[in-house]
């Protein structure tokens, strides 16, 4: 048997392996190799079905089946919702997407305005809250700084009118916390590190990605350069 035949025989003995691929928007798919060796999509790893009424988020049977499949692969899938509502500044809160789907919890915290920084997450209660949406991926290259002016004004106007603002993304770790930090820097005239520590003290999982941290430092330079010029 020559080398090529031995390699083919060894290849045929290999076990088939499914690979979970996470897309930039956070969605996941399962891929495997076909007989030619090319990757093909087997199925979406997770699927969430949102039902409009009665204002509840339902987990589909199909999703449950796939979660069970992930368990068989040895993955630990945490379906427990993150319902922490973190007060990061006067009238300003951050959270994961889970809070944004809990109508009762939103009302209990007096939320009137919501900034949705998530991808693929609908505004569920448009009749009850005022929304501001950002179409932004949690990627270092995403230009989140270009949104600071609009989000700062949205939050400031809401709080000035006696409202309370919830800022959420998907996990409540990077995008929403970045928007909150920028607001604290702008409204309280704080430098990046101090604003970061303030938000992190309330939301312990706060961790803007490296690109967002770099943009927050750039924003600090712009803010304090403006304040210095204004003082002259």
C-alpha cells in the first residue's frame, strides 16, 4: 500500500466531529465535514422564538433539543436568565437582554426609556417604553464612539424629565457598559478609569472589548480638551 492509499485509509477511520461556530452577531451554527472534506452547515445551534402575547419569551422545543445535543457534546449551556438591573448613575441602569424582556421587572424599577444595543433583539414593549436602537456588533472595529453624542442626549433628556433609562445589549458586558461609561464621563466630567470603576462597581461583569476601551480613552481626550479650551 503506497503513502496516498494509507492516508486515505487513515482518513476514513477518523471520527466525524461537529464544530460549533459563533458568528459576529452572537448566533451559533453547527458545522460538519461532508464526504468531500468540505464544511457544511448542519443546523443552527440555538434558536429562540419570541411570542408577542402574552408578553413572554418562549423557548422553542427545537432549541431545547439542540441544547440537549450540546450537553451530549460536553458543553455546559446556562439557560438561567441574567436579571440583574445595575444602577450605574442617577436614573441610569445597565443589564443583559433578559431584563429587557421582563415587563414586570422593568416596571418595578421605574424604567421609562430603553437603549437597545443588542443585535437581533426586538423592542418588545413599544407601547410602554421609549426606545433608542443601536445596530452595533460587539467587535473591536465597531465605531461605537460615533453613537456617544446621541445616546448621551437621549439619556440626559430622559433623566431631566424624571425618567429612568435602561441600557442593554446581549450579555450586558461590553456594548451597554461602554455606552454607560461614556455617559458617566460626559455627564459627571469623569475620566475613563473613574467612570469605568463606577459602572463596574454596579455591574461586576462590565468589560468593554479592547476596541471600545480604546475609543473611550479617545473620548476622554476629546472631552477634557474641550473642557480645558472652554475654561480659557
